[in-house]
């Protein structure tokens, strides 16, 4: 929402959004970004590996656990709706 609000304050509308992410996040990101930017073209460039080693969640380094966590998140979003994201506050 922050990006959408910032663009709106400046009188702009996103026409194309390019996202870089790990391959397991790609489906979930497409659902989220398409919800908030329905008219924008969403291009996701998924990679097999995440760059960087600053993960605090060592458990999610396993490809199977990472896949399960992201699939569960995608299912929860589709069942509950993307609107629940509005209640999540950033630190």
C-alpha cells in the first residue's frame, strides 16, 4: 500500500512493475501485487537462489520447508483474501 499511496500522492499510476524474488515467492507475489495494482503489468523475475545470507530463519533454508511455507501462505491468502495484508504492520 505504501508504494500505491506514494504514487497516488504524486499523481502517477504504475503501468509496469518488475519484481525480483526467489522462485518460491513468485506465485504469492503475483497475487498480492495484482490485487493492489490491477491495471499494471506485473513481471516477476524469479531466481533459483536468494542472494545474501542474512536469514534469521535457518529452518526455511531447506527447499522443502521454504516451499511448504510459501504454498501455505498462498493458500491462506486465497482463502482469507489479500485484504488481510492491510492489518499487517511493518516494523
